[in-house]
C-alpha cells in the first residue's frame, strides 16, 4: 500500500496501492456496508427490507390527497420511516412493526391516508372497524392502540 486517507467526508477510505509484481498503481475505495435488515412477514417468511415498498404503500394511501409537494414529501416521509427502522439496531423486524411506524407517519401527514393504510394493515373486514378507527383518530394521540 502506498497511501491511505479518508474520502467522501469520512464515509469511505481511499487507498493507493502498488502491484508488487508489475509496479502498476491503482486506487481502491472502501465503504462501510450497513447491515442488511430482514423483514419477518405475517406468515413467517423472511425477505430483505425495502424502503421502496414503504414508499409504494404510503403512495397508495396518499393517492389523490393534498399533501404538499407530493413526491418530495413522500420521499422525506419514507426516509424518516427507514431511519426509524434502521435506528433500532436489530437485524430483523416484523412487518407488523413496520406497519405501526408507517401508520404513525401517515397520521402526521394526512388522516384519510392513515385510515386507508390502517384498513389494509389492520385487515378491516366490517364497516364498523372503519368507524372505530376514525373515532380513535378523532380522540387524538391517546386514541392510538
């Protein structure tokens, strides 16, 4: 190795290297790879975490809703959900826990989107379940389950 120094504001290490046989100089960059997060689905299957699935689910719930600059607001919200999930420091998470985190974020953004997402996440089967959720939503933060 010829030289080693931080790069990209400390996010990587840049190393200048020298081939011992031919003398060719080359550069490598080393980055810390964040741990892979695994989602445990309701049926027990495991799959890699995908922030794009979070974004897609939130986008469906927010369809035709007046939420600021929609693509930017949605991207920020999905990133905040991802940060909260990654900040837990565990390698696995249950899909139900992800759903609760998404619900909390949607509740801040738009109440109709919150109820739409809740109807799928909580598997509403009767109109009364919608009414109960709307009533809890009207009660404020203490109405959360």
